[in-house]
C-alpha cells in the first residue's frame, strides 16, 4: 500500500514576506505543531497526524528552504528557524501549542521554547539534536569529516541512502515518503540547496541549546529509538543513545524519557504507533 501524503497544503506569509507551507488537520483544544528535521518536510509526520488528528489539531510546517515553503538566501539555522516558528504561531493566533520536533527540528523546538517561552505550553522531542556536546577538538573533527554532501555525492541516490540509514528496520512503505522528499529536492537549484543544508548542519554546532535546557519551564517528553545510528555521532562519541538521553534528561525541570527498542533515528515513522501512544499519554496526563 502506498504511503503518499494526501493532505491539503496551506500557505501563510509571515514576517519579512516569507511564504510558509503547512498542513492543518483535525481539531481539538490542544494544537500539535510538528517541526521536521534536516532535509525533510511536513509530510514525514503523516503517520502521526493520521492518528492524532482524531483528538488534537495537528499542524506540520515546511521550514524555509524545505518542502513547499519558500527557499532562497536566508540566514538558515536553528535561531532563524525558531524565529520563524514563533512568527508562525503568532500569525496563526495559535493557543495551547505543543511543539513536536524531530532531530534538527527537536533542537529548533527547544530553541523556540527558550527564546520565546510563551510560544508553547509543552515540548515533545523525537530523537532530538542538541543533546550531544562537542569539545573544540571534536567540533573540528566533526566539521572536517561529517558533511551532508559527503554522503550526498549524487544528490538523489544519496538522499535515499541517508534517509534509509535513519531506520533500524526499514519499512517498505517509507520508500514513497522518500521519493516525495527526492521530488522536493529536484525543485531546488542545487547550489542553493547545498548551501542551506551546510548552514543547517553548522548551526546545530554553533547555535547550541544544551546550556539553556535548565531554563525550560515546559513539561517535556523525550522519545528515542534505542538503535539510533545518528545520535550520538558514532565516529566521535562512543557512548550509547540511552546514555546520552539519560544524561540530558537530568537537565530539564520536568521531563520524561521514553526509549523504544528495536528502533532507529526516524522514530516517529518506524514506530509510529508507539510514538502516538506516548504523545497522547503525555498530553492527557498534563490535562488531567
């Protein structure tokens, strides 16, 4: 069965005449605002939206430079995306917002909550970037060895490869999602797309949130796959994903950690039912 995204794409002009694309499904007193990771788009949340829209309003945005949103020579990075997310929330007059971020989107969600504490009431972080810290030497090694387009030498095939590596057990249904992301890639001038990706990667190092996690007031749910092959960086750090998560969770004022066995980095797709269950449990727990 094909897993094509069939949701209507909406558009909104936010500050600085920036055109954002987003999906808006379901209704309810709580609004889940989904933020995708690097080289992804709103459509990667379809397995979550399909179930959670029955209880909550589910909005998923394409970050600038991704999906159907406007692309161009923006100041791409964690803080830029956090500002865009906050502007979107304000422009849409959203209430009772719960930010749900994956990977880079998790770091964006944390940055949004840190810089704009009234933007959301809770955080849900799926395999978030931002928990891993690097010494100056490790940063130098990271920058010299980990470049998106080293893996991306031929853009289309390498995009497929790096997305596939985000799963522990690759589900065949994910092929359709990957082909949609490849379709987006083909609409971009490649030098522009490369620059956007490189800026995003560097910003995860240069715009950290780790030192400010203790200031977060929002109750937070953190979900990781125990077989995450991307976090932590296996070339530099030799501790496990669980060890990383256990250490980071202690920094929050109010956080819950859920580890999912036999699951990789693309936790919200590979184990969508488990993630959806945890999200609903977390929201309902704080409502009751």
